């Protein structure tokens, strides 16, 4: 039997609450068909859900009104002598001269006690995650890439990769009609599709909204700008309060945003290495050495400096895939006849002017 996961339990919960999207339904159906044990798990949760809903509704019942309805159905003929019977147990009949106040009080006591017992039984029977998911509010959590890049999954199944120094805030589970997260830094998202619950990334007054797609976000791009590059699907970018006039991106497009000035522009993404910090793959075609060294410094957190300005715009055509910065420097050294020298915490690059 497929092992139960937090995501699958959360998916069942969203389905029972009527919050599951079309992709969720497809995944749930496939999961149910994969193993008879999965169907049993689902049925157990469904029964628990129904019992919890019934208990929740009963807790909101007006006991006095319910007693009046009961009286109209029972009638005087069902009260016998010194007592009456409820579920096979005999209780003494309270004195009538006080206008049945004592009778209602007695029923309230037994009714509420029964609800308490039912609630205890449910709490004992239901797995702790399900109880937490049903009764509690989401708790804010944080994914922090302090020393190196970090990969993780959000409660809805969305995959996130954070670059070093980036922080993502998200809830322990997504409740309501939106999936809201906050990003400070650089990240690549593969958002789980849900057409009923959009995924929204916030940073200051900027909002990036998607239903399900893969894209790159950098809230700390050069010159106090924010950058969004779309890989697949579609993305809506807008400022807080301006959802009616979003900037819509298509695959291969990017948005450059100036939050302070509340302006944004759309353009074609011409940088094939925008996510090299994640893939460690670099593709260069007649690219100036200055730009290549800038990429290496960003991805590998090195400090490579050109000490001979004349070589800054020497052009390089090459592809590097999961190679160390030392290996890449050796290739550049051989290609452009460079001299590499160590200066403690930084490395100098010098040479002759290119033809």
C-alpha cells in the first residue's frame, strides 16, 4: 500500500471541503486506483469528516428549540409515571409546576455531555494531522537558504528552489481561496496547478499571480529592480491594488519591475543563464569575458576580478555543465591566453587585448 503523505492527506481534506482543483481531482483519482489500500484510507477520512461535520452542526443547535420540537413529536403519552426513557435509559420526570424549565435543563446537560463524549472519541480516532488541518488556523513557516541553495515542497505540492541568502514565508497549509507566500531574494517555482486557488507571491507592493506554472523570481535584482522570468504557463504581475491591469507574461518573456516607482516593463528574455545558480549550466555565444566572470561570481560566490581592463570584452563561445569554477577558469585561460593570480580572498584575471 502506498505510504500516506502529508500532501495526500491535505489533498483529501481539500477534496472533502470542496476546495480541490481539476489537477487535484486527477491526481486523487489516480492515487485511489493505484492501490486498494488508498481507497480504504480515503473512506476512513471521509467517514471522519462526515462525523466531524455532524458534530460541528450539532454544536450550533439551539437546545431549547430542539426540545420544543421533541415535545411536539413525543407528546404527553410517552411520559410514563415517574420518568421517561431516552435511548433505553430511564430518567426521572422533573416537576411540571416550574414550566418544564428543569426538564429542558436536564436535557441540555445530557445533550451537551453526549457531544463532549463524541468529540473526545473523534479526537482519539482521528490522526493528529487531520484534526489539526480541520480545526486550526495555518501557522506561518519559513524556508531559509542561509548558506547554500535550498530545495523544498510547499503544502500544496509546489516545488521551490531558493538561492543562497533567500527567504520564503508560507503557511503550514493553504486555507481559503488563495495560496499566499512572501519571497525575499531569488527563487525558482514549479507551482502545482489549481484553477480554484491562485498562487500569489508577494514582495512589498508587488504581486506575482499564477494558477500553475514554472518561473523565476528575483526580488533583489540590480539597481533596486525586481525580475520575473517565465519558463512555462502564464503569469500575471501587478502592484497591490492594481489587479485589474496586470502585466501578463508568456513563456520566454520577462518583467522588469521598479517597485519604488510602481512601473514595470515586459521584454523577451535573452539571458539563457538566468537560472544557472540552480542548474550550474552555462551557455555562452560570443559573450564578453566580463559577463562570464559576473555569472561565476554569482553562482559560485567567488571573487574574480579583471585586472587588465582591455580583456573585459574578449568574446567567448562555450558551454559549461556542472563544472567547478576552477575548471571553467582553466578553459578560459587556455582560450584567451589569460593569467590567473591569487590575491588572498580574491582572484585576479589579466592578459593581452583580444583581436
